[in-house]
C-alpha cells in the first residue's frame, strides 16, 4: 500500500499507473527512490518514497511505511534503508518495464537518495552504501542533494507508534 498526498491510498499497481502517467507528460524528469527511518521504543519505522520531479515544474510523490518491531543499531538502520530503496527501485523498474520502449529511459533517470552525508555519524559508512547503490547499477545522491530520503521520506517517518503500525 502506498500513500499519495495528491491521490490518497493506492495499491502498488495503481501507484505505477500514476507514476507512468505523470512521466508521459512533456518535460524533463528525475525518478527518485529514497528511504528514511525513525527509531521508536518498540522498533523502527522505515518509510520509502517514490518521487517524480518534473524539473522546473514541481512533482508528485508516493510513500509506504514498514514498521519492524525489532531494534536496530544505527549503521544497521542505514544499511536497511539502502536495501529497502534498492528493492523498491527494482520493483519500480520491473513494473515500468512493461513499456519496453521507455524502460531504458526510466533506468537512466532513476536516482537512489541516501540519508547519509560527509558530516555526522553517517560519514563512516557513506562509501559502503554509495557502493551498494552504484554496484546495483543506480545513481546515488547523498546529503544535501538527497531530498527524496532526507525530506520526503523523513517527513512521513515522524509519527507515533500507533500510526506506524
């Protein structure tokens, strides 16, 4: 289940239809996947976002939440965020590949946004997670350019446990 501020709750299939329709309108695009997480007393909430940025003309986004009721160490959370983004990017490309003429275009405009940067605790693992993304054939963006993870997904990870489940 995905949620869109514009379209409400959607199945994965409906989300793909909305993404595909948005990407067929005229313009230049960035297709972005990013994940952020928030630790709570009883576990971790992971939020993965799909962002379609029509360059110079706004965009739309969709997100899904996954609550895991086990505790994670800080580095393990970042690696899990990266893995979830890579998995979602693969699902997204696979679903969009039903249009073979555009599948290479989708892969070319897809970016994985990581909640890591040269400052703070994440600087220790930045090379490892960027390597995971590049090794999977995707472009990686880190802070401050990684708004898909650091702004969009982050916005929806700050909820109470009651809403997270």
